[in-house]
C-alpha cells in the first residue's frame, strides 16, 4: 500500500514540475521574460507626462 502512495506523490510532483516548466516555456516564447526593466521605465515615463494633481 505504501508503494502506491509513494507513486502517487511522485506523479503529483512530476505534474507540478511539468506545469511550472510549461509556464516558463510559454512565458519565454511569448516574450514575457524579455526586457523586464522596460516596463519599469515605461511606467516612470508615463507618470512624468501627467500634470501634477493637487
């Protein structure tokens, strides 16, 4: 019986690794991981363009 529980835990862990790897590959293929710093600079530039609020 213990062997089936260990096998089940291994399958769940393997599925979690597969899901994480799939998410990473999907993000890398879609370009979500490229130019991470660019988003920060675009936000700062957008804030500079707004008039000050009082």
